C-alpha cells in the first residue's frame, strides 16, 4: 500500500510564537484524532528543531522547505542534508516552483539534492508541474515527463521508492484555481506510467504522488479520491488548524 500523506508547506510565514502555537495545536489534534493518513509539515527551517522537540514521538513529520545541493562548505545561507539528518528532520521539499521561479532552480539541481537527501536517510518530496503557458500550449505532459526524468532517473529502484512526488501545477499555486480532480488524476497517472516504464509497475505503484495547488477543505475529498492521488501538499490552507484538519479528514 502506498503511503497516504497530507503535508503542509508553511512557506515564509509565522513568527516563532505563532509557529509554536500551530505546532502545539497540530500535536493535540493528532493525539485526539486518529488519522487515515500521515501528517507532515514543512515550517521555515529556523523552526525545525522546535518541531522535532515537540513531535517527540514522531507523530508528525517535520520537513525542510529546501536544502543545498552541496554537501558542506562556503555556501552562505544554505542548509545541508547532513544538518537536517543531525536534527533528525524527516526530509525536505525539493524543487518547489517558488524555488525554481525565484532562485533559478532546475531539475539538475533537484537531482543532486534528491541524491544527497537519500544518502542521509531523508525523504525528498520532489515537486514538479507545468506553468500556465505550458498548459495552454498543450505541453504539460511533455514538461512533467522531462522534469521527472531529469530529476529522478539516476536513482535506483530502491531509491525511487523512498521519494515522494508532489505534482503542483504552477497556475494552481496560491491562485485559488485548482486543477480539476480529472486534470490532476490525468497527470498523476502519467507520472506513474513514466516511472513504470523505467522501473516497472510494481515499483511505480509504491511511489506516493501528492497533488498541490489550492487544495482547500471543500475540494480535498474529491481530489484525494482519485486513484493515483495519494494526498496533498498544502500551502495557504495549512496555516490554520481549522482548515488543515478538515483536509486531513478528507481521508476519513
Ligand atoms: P497553495 O495551497 O497555497 O495553493 O500552495 C500550494 C503549494 O505551493 C504547496 O507547496
């Protein structure tokens, strides 16, 4: 069975007090509500150690939003896979479209980061997805195929099973415009086929593929009910327990 996951990407939001408060709320919620999916958060990395201290029994996964493609050294402002390993973080988002858009990240960078993460026992959440122009011109299947191949195809079958993929069409992020469940399913199935062609169907069937882009309490159930959608990577709606918990409950 593939892992079912609801992950919250907090992006660059919240003071330390507000972050701590939401972590406590989530922990309380998780203790009192058995969930049908794993619950992960990716707070700003400044707050990751706090998350790890709070989530003592690992009830909630704690992920970085990005990590360096280098092992260590003179890379001001970066955090390494080794550092994440040393605080027992669970993994890192890699290749989020905002990293691509504002920091020039490419799939080759993603490939190096994913390798480093796996070498340190971290779970990479590899994000991909097409822009609005690419969708409008009918290139979305090709774009996602290329992204997937460049970022992932140097991995072994054992490694690929440890990767979580998040399909996040750029035009649906923070816009309130969601891919329809059918549009999302179509690309998720496409990604799984690409993996199956390279690694075989059994391996491809083990890889969790999350959907991200304006997932909200009122559309989560329909999106998650699609056969190749194994959960969500949630932005705005992950910032309040009220919304995030309803999305988690879409799996119940
Ligand atoms: P929104 O849910 O705010 O559209 O953000 C999605 C996202 O980028 C998650 O990584």
